[in-house]
């Protein structure tokens, strides 16, 4: 780990290299949080991976205060959220206006909405100890295993899972990949695969990742474009889990997550959608996604490519907007994308 002001290559476009000025660096380089997390820890991923979009991770809630000189401008840059703004949550499905935009199943392959959550009063993944991580796995998987009805399912630890099963779960878009280099440099893959795993119901419409980038990733997904149904299931699941697991939440930053892009709602609502004609003109495609604050990803997760004209379209803003607004952003954009694809 370097204890000098990092020099980034000219082509580096990360928010880290944009906002880590000499002045910010000098002011923060000797500070440490309660969990012993330093500026060097926070910026390691962006230093190792100069193609990062962001490049920083927090080790605990306190990182966002102690290293605010760096995190605040990045948070404002990504979410358009100022230090004087406040966050508000709204998880009421009745407030969402989202009738299925593709009832004939011509464009939308599948819908997925996830939130990140971390356990209150513990460090985040980048600073957690091995024992704390194992304790979270035991507590959370125990609580999940007590769920009933359509949320009832089983916990599958990664440790001991056959290569064949994990490969299939990843290909089917249910499980996270191993060895992500951004997470690796952030300290999030320490002691891999111990303490990590996936819980899911039989239909695999409700899933929880344990101890990946965040301690919990609560996921609702299904084939087709019934976005409201996916949101409603997610809200029910969050409510059930919250009865047993206390989540880390701040009035200003909402749900606390290890990556500043996920703060606030920690919600990413996406569809896998076939847009073969529109995507032939990336500029026109992006004009629509920009207008609705959406991000375009490939279909094997972040940093992957599209296949056969199918893209992952999701909300980009997560902080300073409610959960309902996150889904509404995605929905409104998808309606316009489908109309445009139809017209071509
Ligand atoms: P995140 O968990 O932050 O949303 P990724 O972009 O890495 O991160 O996606 C995780 C997994 O979820 C990947 O396998 C991806 O293909 C899958 N996924 C995302 N959106 C959808 C969707 N709408 N339908 C099916 N799978 C999806
Ligand atoms: N650290 C990576 C980057 O800066 C990912 C950032 C957003 N994605 C995430 N999974 N947190 O490009």
C-alpha cells in the first residue's frame, strides 16, 4: 500500500483521480476510523484499477465522516446529492405507477431489483474481521432460514459448493462471480470463500447474497416485465428481514453501503431488455438512458458486455431519491426505450 500521493495515468477518468487533490490527500492521509480504516485503504481499489469509474470504498459508517473531504465530492458527482441535502425512503408499492410495459414479452427478458444492506454497528466488508464476517453469515442465514411462505428457502455457502453448481448459478444470473478485481483491491475478498453464500427460495425469485460487496444483497427477480410484482416481493422481503437484522442507516446518507454509488436506497432496479435496432445507434440509445438517469450494462453483470442486442438497463441515482423513484426512473425509461425500438 502506498503512503504517497498517487499519480494516475493521463487517461484515468475515475472520480477518485478527479477529486483526490493534493490538498484533500494531505488533509486525510493520517486519519483513521474506529475500525482502523485509512485513506490508503479507501483508495486502494482505484489505484490498482485505474479504469475504475469511482475508485473508492468505505470501511465503516465513520469513513463517510472522517474522509468526507474525498467522499462528499464523489457522492455529489455521482448522485447529484449535496451535503446539505437529506435522504428519504419510500418503499410503498402503492406509490409506484408501473403496469407491465411489455405484456406480450417481446422486449423484456427479465426484471430484477436489489438492495444492499449492512448490519448496524459493525464495520463494512472492507474492514470487517474474519470472525465478524462469519458471525454475520451465521446470524443472517439463520434468520433467513426461518422465513415462511413464498420467501421460504435454503442457504448455500460458497465454501464447499461444487464448481458446476456455482457456474450454473452465475450463468443463470443468480450468483455473484468470484475474483472481482475491484473488490479484491478493496479488501472485500479477504478469506474467500469463507463466510459467503446465497440464500434463495425454490423458484429463485427471492435471493439474498451474504458477504459480497455488502453484507446483504436482497434480490427479487423473475422472467418478464412485471416490475410492480418484483418490487412488491422485494419490499415484503426487506420488511421480514428487517424484523430480525438491524440495518446500518443514517439520516443523511440513507442505507450505508461499502461503495458510495449504492448509498441511500442502495437500490438497483433493472431489466434485461432486447433492443437490437436501437442499440445499433448507441448515441440515440444513450440519449434516452441519460434523460431518465439510467445506466447501460451488459447481461453478465457489471463490466460485462451485451449479447444479442440484450442490455441491462437500471436506475443510476440511488441517494436523495426514494426507492419508488428509483424504480419509476427505470420504468419510465424502459417505456420510452420500447416505444423507440418499436418505431424502428
Ligand atoms: P448488482 O448486484 O450490483 O446489481 P451486477 O450488475 O453484477 O450487480 O449483477 C449481478 C447479477 O444479476 C448478474 O448476474 C446480472 O446478469 C444479474 N442481473 C442483473 N439484472 C438482471 C435482470 N434484470 N434480469 C436477470 N438478471 C439480472
Ligand atoms: N469500484 C468500481 C469502479 O469504480 C465499481 C463501482 C460501482 N460498482 C459497484 N459494484 N459498487 O468502477
